[in-house]
């Protein structure tokens, strides 16, 4: 009877090693995206493109601020109907300006998301190829674990391959209506 238990024990031990012996790798996807040369270049170009709009927005904001100050001062001179008309006009202008700012911000947020998605797709293809070539069973993002050995971090290897890919990153410029 002890012999049977001993055989079962060795079978369980040997099969559990097969089940648990998986190759795991870790990659820092955020770092791969943010340190990508093409990503840095397009973000810099996007910021340069945004500057002309930001200057226009600052000018319009100053203009609206001046109108509000004029409106406050004219309350003493104008009758109530004229004041209400000016307040309505100011509120409409402010609403249009606020909507334009929101569209501007949303437009560039979406452009950055699209650019990151293109890079992320390339990273996934590289990781898939890496996993096949190196017989890796599981690849985790560095954001999804607490601590790991540097020996299983494949970020540098993937980064080198990613830098060799000529990414065609583009964005659409903001168009005011």
C-alpha cells in the first residue's frame, strides 16, 4: 500500500513540474511607446502645430475678458434691456469659444491615441514573434505585476527591434469650422 502512495506521489510531483514550468517575460509597453524616436518626433511636430492655435485662443480669451470688463462698466450707463442683450451676446461668444477649445483638445487627444495604437500594434507583432522564437509562454506588461527579475525583462530587446522599424506616423491638423 505504501508503494502505491509513493508512486502516486512521484506522479503528482513530476506532472506538476511540467504544468508549472512556463517561460515568462516582462515588457514595459509604456516605456517602449514614450521612448520611440518616431513617437517623439510626431509629438514634437504636433506641439509646434498647436502653437498657432494656442496663440489665437489666448488672444480670443483676452478679447472675451475685455468684453466682460466693458460689460461690467456699462451696467451703470445702459438700461436693463441693452445690458441683457450684451450679456446674451457675450455668453454666446463664450460658449462658441469654449466649444472650440473642447474640440481642439479632443481632436489632439484622439490623434495621440491613434498614434499610440499604431505603435502598440507594432509592439504586439514584435512580442508575438519574440514569444514564438524564444518559446515564451506568457508575456506581462510591467504595469500588471509588482516585482520581477530583470532577467525576464525583454523591453530592451523589443525596443531595439522597434527602433529598426520605419513607422509611418501621421496626424490630422485641427480644422476650425
